């Protein structure tokens, strides 16, 4: 996911933070864009997600 985001948005600031309990949260430039558990939505489709940001 990080590589796909950076390919489309090379200036994005991305930080990978280990989590637990099935978490998958994406923050881009300090803004939450995806939260697997909060949205109960699973993992995003990479191409759709990158196109939406």
C-alpha cells in the first residue's frame, strides 16, 4: 500500500506503525483516510483507495 500511495503521491508523508488486534489504519499527511476496524470495512482495494486520495 505504501508503495502504491507514494507512486501516485510522491510527496506524501507516510509512517508505518506496528499495531495489533487486526488494526489497519492509514493516515496520510496527518489525516486518517482508512480505519479497518472503525469502519468495519476490511482492507481497501489498493487501486481504488489510491485513486480516492
